[in-house]
């Protein structure tokens, strides 16, 4: 009994998909592992009791007219960074996160993973935080490598996310075919007339 050419083609296609799936998985295992672990940690960052990300504290008033100027708050945050964390750390800002509904301002620094939460009205320090979640996020999306290699416009992040995105797409297609292909072959075998 000769095997149906369509069935031979299906079997060959399954072997190719299995090989692509296996080789891609072997090469990218460590990157997938990092993305999975960091993604899990980022999902839990607000539920770790201030370990990964400090809770947003509450200031005295949400009324902006009662607040100190951003310049004054920035000066306080830089002084707190030097006095309470380290005088050697850069005070270059990544961002200022104003939460007027909570009455606070967060100063997040660019060259390290420290942040300061201040009461917007009084300038009182509410939290000095080690922002571990920012490090995890930078590792998750590949921007950490750009930061350490000092690339100009995120080339490493672009390559990293492109490779992982295409690999995930490849795994989805080949994984689906590895599940569906044998079912299709069995179904065709039942339908084909015996010779």
C-alpha cells in the first residue's frame, strides 16, 4: 500500500515545524525565562509590601494652590537623595510624577533606581524608595542593555523585543501546527479509501 502524497506532505511539514520549534526554543530559552519571570514580578509589583514598588503615600492636601513649587520640591528631593541615600548618586531626573489627588510628588532619578515621595504642600519626605520594579521593567523590555551599553536610541531594546516577538509568533504557529497537524492527519486517514 503506497502512502498518499498529501499525507506525506503533511508529515514532512510536521517534521519541519517540530524542528523549527525545537531549535528556536533551545536558542531562546534563557530570554524566554527572563521575560516570563520579570513579567510575573511586574504583575505582582504593587502587592509585594513595598519591596518591588513602594505604595503611593498620601500627602496633606490635593489642592495645588497650597503646594510648594515644583522647583522647591525638586531641591528637597535632591537634598534627601544626597543626605539619606548617597552623596555620590546623580540627581538627574527620569521623571516627576505628580499625584495631586493623593497630595504627593514622586521624583524618580534617571541614573539609578531610587525615588523620593514628597508631600506636595509641606515638602515632607513620605518615602525613600529603592525602585526595584524599574530595574525589572528595564530587564523585561531590554532597555537595561541600552542603558548599560549607552546606545543612543534603543537599538538593543528594538532588537531584543523584535527577536522575542517573532520567536513567540513562531512558537504560536509551530505549536498550533504540532497540535493540529496530527489531528488532521488522523482525520484524513479515516476518510481516505483503503486501496
